[in-house]
């Protein structure tokens, strides 16, 4: 008898976080025989055997490790789906920490819907004294409820899909914002995406400017490739860039009014990161367009 849920985890050079993720999965309220774990390794430098050894130790050989040779998280997720057995697919990232009832609550949600996005809680290294980048991320990162309800997509750090829908929509596309692209394709095919707050995972905040810049360099590149496919894509891209830059002003008020930061100094530091990042994204967006 096949398990009810296939948990698909793309992995690339992130063993320490993967260990934590797997440990959380091994301590779920849902019985172990009700789900399978598939780790799709994306050419990690340690080699597949080393990854398999670590995964086997953490999961007592429960998890399956496969090679996903085509580089990119989208291709790794697709490779994981190909070897999965269940009618429910639960996508999570290797650096996420699912709550102990994540699978149980997700299974319950999938009995009412076929496409679900769950909550992503931002984890801080030291909540009482966050780094400025962490302070910024605690306010703005992974607002999956807003993504689902307003932008009609869920991040793949916590996305639940029935196999029926995945087979109709097809796999994730590499090189674009694959979570947004896939969900929009599903909605265009007539399916509804719902948000479920108690289907929760934690995700560590970025802790340095370099990490934050790399994240937004990737997201900006993926968004550019997605938008330029549309009619008048270049004009839409230029308009979007100015909106992003000017949005720093109203988002300053969001930080000042946020209940997620208790100290004024943390709010002020987050505002500095806000303006620095919006400028970075503005110039990176124009660099991409001019170099295309």
C-alpha cells in the first residue's frame, strides 16, 4: 500500500539544514508509514554517496535520495515527483523546519482542497537582538498568506498538490519564478489555490547582506524571464522597477508599525536595509534588461 503523502525536498550543498529538516519530519504526529520522503540532490559537491549516508543516518533509511543532474530547484522537484508514489505531493525546501503537525494538518487540508499553500514562519537566530537583515526579513519575507490570497501563488517551501493536478499542469519550469509560474498555470487550468495557516513550516531568515543580495539577484532574474514572455514585457518590466523603488516609502510605514519588531533600533536598521535593497533591485533589474 502506497503512503498517503510524498514529501519532496530539493537539495544542493545544504546538509546541515537538511539534517534539521529531516529530523523534524521524523518527529511528525502523522505515523511514519503514512508518508515517504524523497531528497532530490542537485549535484552537491560532497557527492551523492555522502548525501545518502547522512540522510540514511537521520531517517533510519526511511528517506529515498535520488540524483537530479539537471541544475536547479525546479528540475530537482520534478525529479522527485517522478519517483514518488503518493497521490498527495508536499513540497518543502531543505532549509525549512516543518512543525510537528505539518503533515497531519496538511493531509486534513488536502481532504478539502487539491491545491494548498501553508504558512511560512520566519526564524531568527536571536529574536531579542536580530541582525538588520533578519529584522527586515521578519517583516517582509515569506508572507505566504498574502501571496496566496492576493497574488495567487504559494512558495514551494510549503506547497501541497494532488498528483491529479500536477499531472495536468506539468512540472516546474526552470529559469523563471517557478512557484509563481506553476501556481498561475494551475489556476489558468481551472484549479483553486487555498491558504491553510496551520500547515506551517519555519524558514531561517537571511542573516547577512550577501545572502539577501544573492536571494534577490536570483528572484529578480527569474521575474525578468517570466515577465519578458508577456506582451509588452519590456515596458511592464520598466514600470515594475519604478514601482519597486518607490515602494520603499510606504513600506517604511509597514516597518514602523510592525509588531514583529519590538525595538525602535531594529525598525530603523530594517528601514536602512529596505532602502538599500530596493536600490539594489532597481539597478539589478536595469542591468538585466540592458544586457539581454
